[in-house]
């Protein structure tokens, strides 16, 4: 029931936020007894209803110790992979979380560059980047981060951030900024869908080794206008309904439906395989925004 000690301008949990205290983005997280929650989660994992457990940890007094105890409590009940999204103090905190059973520790940088971070984030963006870099070297394949599109960055700045993370072996979840009532950014518009689609395609191509951001073409506004790939190859990648760039990115099996969008709207992140018609339509729409 307590807010985060951080004060990010976009977050419902920020210490100065007037948003409902149960919200994280658009999703409500009502309180439950810890033991009951652990048992229910383990049962859902055994039934196959859940394939990943994710702790989203707000920052405050003793938050790392609380997270470690939560992982320690649920780990014996299930072998389902556990991700802990947290602001650790140092490498020791990360090691403790992994040692008690977390399969991945995620540190969100959110902003694509320090210029944007100074405007919307609290804390040191550079320190988080340095800790991410050191952690990725110490525990390959066990470290992740989040980036939020629409905070004021250019598409080129976002593509550069994606490339750096992938080069370091850091798992990357891409989010669309979502305005939440009661936060300082409540009146800021979410990113245009066509821009977000270009970034999703960029992340897919980069993370699958099909292209690097250095070969992308950008217009005068630093928007992506080409990926340096032949048209037929690019269309084949974009129009795949199963392995689609437009599905939710991040940890394996994370789909977070309606985290960034309302039901009934075209989703920023499809939480499921696309239909062939959806995949074709999305591919054609994206290709239509690129330069010949």
C-alpha cells in the first residue's frame, strides 16, 4: 500500500503520484495474503495457466530483502521461471536474488538516453546502465531491462539503446508509454502506433541478428525510414503471424495483455499469435511508412 520512493513522471507508483495506489500502468494489483498468493500461483503453474512468475518491485526501505524473501517463499513450490524487476543497490543484491531462485533480474532504464531520463526519471540513469553492464557480464543470460517508447526520445535514440542492450546479452522488453491519470505525464499522448511498429521491427531485427541499427536509414526527424534489408526479406519477417515482431517483447512467455492499451483497440503489443490477416495488414502498414 506504500508508494515507491522513486518519482518517475510516468509511473502510477511514484511517490508524488496521485494515481490509485493499486495501479501499475493500466493494471490493478490488489493485495492478497502472501502465502495464499504463493499457493495459487504454484497451482496455476502446475496447471499450465502460468508459464512465468514476475515480481514488479517498488523501491523503498528493505525492498530488496522483501523481494528475496518472496522468491525464497515461492521457489520450493514450483519450477516455473521467476523474473524480478527491481532497482538493486549493487551486484550483491542481484546475486542474492539469483541464488535464492530467480531466473532473471531486470533493471528498468525506461528512457532510451540520459537526455530523456533527466526529464522523466528519478535516480541516476547512468548508474543503472553501468550496473546493468556489469551484471550482464557477471551473469550472462540472466539480466533484463525495459525501455518505454514515447517518453520524448527519437526513434534513432531508441534503436541505439536497443542495440547496446542486445550487444550486452540483456533481455529487452519494449513498452509503449501509457498516460495514467494522477501522474505528471497524464496529459502526454502515447506514441503514434506507426512509430511504435517501426521500433518493434527494429528490436526484432536487432535481437535476431538480421540487422544492426547502424545500417538503418533515418529521416531529418530521426525516424526510421529503412532497415537496410531487401524488401522481400523484410516483408517476410514482418508478415509472420507466429514469430511476429508485433507480439509482446521481453522475457519468454511474458504477454502482459492490456498493460499498454484498452480492450477493443489495436494493441501496441499483441499478447498472442497474430492471425494471418492481422500479420499481413500490420506488415503492409509498416512498410507503407518506410522510404522506398
